[in-house]
C-alpha cells in the first residue's frame, strides 16, 4: 500500500469521490453509496436522485467516508458513521434481535477502483479508523463476511472480510446470517496519528 494516502469525504473532496463513482457508472447500479443511509434504495429512486442526495449529505456533514488516494486520484473509500446516519445494515432484523447497545460508529461498506483491488481496501479501513479517532473515537462495529474455505468474488465483498477486520484489531461478537459477523473494537480519541500514509 506504499504511496496511498487518506482524506475525509467532505465538500472539498466531493469532486474526487464523484469522479470515482461516475467512472463506475454510479456503483452497484447507481447506488452512490446511499444504501445504508435512512433514504435507502428503491425502484422509484434513480441514480441522479441518489447522487443529489449523497452530495447534499456530504455538504451538510451528514455523510462520512475515508477516501483513498493514489497520487492525485481517488481510488476507493470506506463508508462509516454513527448508527443514526447508517441505520440500514444487512441482516438488520437478526442484528436487532440480540442487540444490547448500539455502537458509537459503524463501518458499513467499501469500494475500490478496479485497477486497485487487492490493495486498497485495507487502506480504506485504516483510513476510516483514523477519521473515527480524529472525530472522538468510541466503539466501532463492522459487519464483514467470513470467506474462509469459500471463493467469493471481490465485487460482492462490499462489507469487507472477517480477515480484514481482524487485522485491524476487531473481534467477532456474534454471527449475522450464514457468513456475516458483527465485529467490534474500541478506537481511542486521536489514537491514530492523522495524516500519515495509509497502511504505515
């Protein structure tokens, strides 16, 4: 991951994020990374509406992501935020059934440019944890997929893998569905030095 760096998604970096999404035709059929927000996705919402609402959220500070850069190009991201910002997680009914308390933060999804797959996702998660530390830290959950003993296309692993999260200090809490897990760790405030190269 040498040379990759991380910046937060905000009004200044929105054009870089938008360019990456547009290069991939809106990502997953025009999602624009709206699926986990309260608005969600539906058949009567077109990609342009998703784009407008995502931009509004970003400019109002109601959407968070760590953007990964290779040089001047944005090549991926990890979306994170508090539960109220990202309530629509996968297997939500099973999640709420055994819920003791909500975390302070969720890491919900990843996307990496086709040319950088295999090396950008770890940087994206590291960047999300850096941003969470900068924003005050707290308990963090992810909902990755366990791929051990299974071959799964990288394009379907948008919630990340158990191995990826374990490599960043997360522990398995409980199973969600057949292959997904709730994983958790605590990030102290400013525990990760901001501005460093991703993966260093």
